[in-house]
């Protein structure tokens, strides 16, 4: 999730751009850059890996004059974080520059076509391909820039929020958006462009939220013009901003954690974008293509991770054993690294990490690599230490996760692991074509099913109200839902400070059932599946001891409904995909309980977002 800013008017652009990028810092980034057109018509581009402060240090003795410019903070998706891959990017002639937030899925095919037409590229990014395409059309079709942008965007597949500046036209900025956010601020005699309103709100409250597949032609001192991709003029809908700055950064939510819970339909979609092709019956995971042979002959997969990522590994164990029929072990990285583990050269070690910087996980893969294993990373932060230390891998593309309690990263990790398990199963011939296809189509429905669960927020909030003052809680699940029980317990304890434990439901009679009384809420994942009847028996055991049951069930369930104090009904899905949906009510429950207890939800006590020390 990159940050974009643009300015055209009568003020100096540079300070507005820089302050705007600083406002967007909360979105997370690994590099930053600006492009300015100075009064002499010279186009100056300054861009650096690192923070905005690194950029300003670099640019302090440069020519930063000009009253038109664009700026960008990069959250890398294609290409490592480095100076060359930072935005803005030039067109072939270097007369056009562009910034971009999003993913162009078909950039490779376009790039090959442009290379054949003599284009040369400096970076590995999809963004550079798009600005080259725009100029190629402008030059060969003799179009104005605005129309060339329309024509190019009709050829691309993917998500974008772009702003383009033309060295030869100091009075115009072109902006366009699809699937990534963009706001245009309308000042007295200037325009502001940004990913959200936080860089704009101090200059003007009059904004236009560009809609998908719309192109804005912004001309100094003129009315804003908007056209759709069919070249039809659209009347701009100017709104007055009501949110204050801090609320804007959280997207109008009270906390980043809640924002990130609600982002999950999109983040799960983004983790599948360009990878899941259900109609073609394909899964494309570029980062493990070179290791398919290893997976084909693998005798063992070892997941190493910590915390929530370790729970994703437990789900991965079910998925890889179910579909790819490869034996799997799931290791706490902190235990694995000190246990002198037995590691074989044909082992595949998969490191799961949102931050890509967790010290124990990094040390675990260094140990495994030294013993000859193949290391695959499943991480969210492009270019972080763990992916750099891995032989291959797949980024989760969940976007920056600011809340310390991991939510959208978990569902993105499980999504990627599901795609990986299905793909490897196909490679190994361990899954029937019909089951494979059925899974791919069901994967496509998951974002919408998560959306449906988010509609239950008010009900979940009422349940939270009832249990917010309890001192303990138990979470139960069986099979692939056992890791969900662990994850639900971790969410509750880490942000509300209530002691909570997750257990395999069948383990109750081996001890935990001694804990059950009317003060102990028991949260159970009791969705339809092979173990359903057994979970129902476990619920009866709890009820017989006056325990409170709050169950996550498959929509329409009647049996558990008769027994439980509360049921949260989630849409039916394939049993192996239940974690992606069943975890959402537990995330919301822990969030609301923590808020009701006055806890610091986004920065819980004693915790850090990334544990980069042992
Ligand atoms: C989960 O909510 C916690 N924030 C924590 O357990 C986290 O999952 C763990 O520290 C691993 O972090 P990573 O995914 O960045 O490696």
C-alpha cells in the first residue's frame, strides 16, 4: 500500500509534497521520492530507499523549486526496495514521470511488447512499464496525454492510483484510479492529490474521491475535469471533509486494528491477486517456481514462525498434508533454533512472518539454510530480512499492518499457504482435478464471505459486552479450526489482558475441563465438517458443568444453537477454508472487549509490532 501525493498551484510544491508524504508515513513504506518541474521547465526527480527523512537529507542541496510536483512512499510489491525501484518513474523519453499505488497484473506481457518496440527499462517495477505504455501510445497514436492515459488503462489488468506529470506541460497533472484510493483536494487556486485526505485536510476541506476507472485532468486555474475509461465526462462530486487528521489516518475507524480487520476482504483479495486463476484452473506463484522440483520430491516441510504466524503454520500443516500429502512439522522458531534440530538437505523450511524481521524466525532459517534445507519465505514486508535470507517465497500483499495484534496478516498468510498447498498438490498429482477446481472457485468466494461476517459486528459487540469482565476464557476447535482457537485466545490475551487458552476440543477431558464453571466463557469453533458431532459432544460436556458456550457455527446451524448462550453464524465454506472466516468473529470479539476494558488496542502493554530481539 504505497502513499501518493501531488500538487499544482501557486505555492512551492516541495514542502507540500514532503509534508504530505510524512502524513502518509503510517501506511508503511520502504522508499520515497518526488518529482518537480522548476520554473525553467527542468524536471527534477529525487528518490531514495529509506524514510522520507532520508529523502529530504538527500534533496536538501538540490533544486527543489517549482509549483507543480508529485511524491510517493513505496510499499514494495514488485522489485526490491532500492533507489532504482523507488517512484517516480520516467517514461522512455524522460519527458513523463509517474507515481503509482497498486499492482498491474499483466505488466510482464506489456513489458515484453514494449521491449520489442525498443523500450528499455531501468527498474523491476510494474509502474515503469505503465508510464512507458502511456508514452508509447501518446507518441504512436498522436494522442494528448489524457487520452493516452485512457487508452493505456483500458489495456491494463490490476489496481492503480497514478499521477503523471509532463515536462512539456507545466500546467497539467493527470490522475487515475482503480482499486487503490485517491482523493483530490480543491483549493482556492490549487489542487492537491493524495492516497487519503490526511495530506490535504490542512489546506482544504473540499475534496473529490475519484471513483474506479476514472481519470482526472487537473489544469492550473481551471475546473477539475473527470472522464471514465469510456471517455465519457463525469461531473465531479465535491464533498466537504468532516474527519479530523487522526481519524483520516485510521480510515475513519477508531483504531488501526479495527481498520485492518475490516480490510480483510480486500487484503485476502490482494493476496490472491494475479495468483489465483480459477477459470483457467491455475495458481501462479512466481516466487516458488524455481523450487517446484524440490516440493515435488519433498519428504518433509517444516514451518518456522512465532505467535500468530505460528498459528498460520498450523493451518498450513493441515493444508499441505491434506492436499499435497507431504509430512509437515510446525516449529516455534525460538525452540527450533536452539534444539539442534535434525535437518536434511531435501527438507523445505517455510518461514512465516508478517514483519519479515522476527529475530527467532530469521535465526531459525539461517540454521536450516546452513544445514542445506531449501528456505521459502511467506512474509508481508517486501525486501525485509527473512525474504532476503530465503531461496524463494511468496509475499502476502496484505499491506502495512500497523496494529500490534496481527489480523489481516494472518488471513493473508493462510490464503497464501492455501494457494501454495493447492499448487504443490497439483504439481505432485496428489489432488483430483475436480477437487482442485472446486477449491480454486471456493477461494474466490472467501473475500465476500469475510465481508458477510463483518456485518455481524454489532452482534459480536453485544457478546463482548457480556464477557468483557471475565478473568479467563477457553477457546476450543478441532482439526483445521484448532489453530483458530489458539489465534482467538492469543488475540484476547494480548490486547485485553484476559488470560485465555486455546485447546483442541478433544483435549478437554485431559485436564482443562476442571476449569469449567459458570464464570468460564468457552468459545468454540463448531462449524459443519467431519468433526462436527464430536465438537457437539464437547459442547455438551462443557454445558454439563455450567460452562458458557459462545460458538462460531455454520449459518443455519440448529443443533448448537439449542445449547449455546450465543452463536455467531458464518457462511458455509470448504472445511479447509474455515480458518479464513471463523477467525474474524474472534478478532472482532477481542477488539471490542479490549476497547470496553479501556486497553490500548493498537499498542498493547509490553508488546512490539516486530520482535527483532531474542
Ligand atoms: C500477534 O498478534 C502478535 N503481534 C505476535 O504474536 C506476532 O504474530 C509474532 O511476533 C510474529 O511476528 P511476525 O509475523 O512479524 O514474525
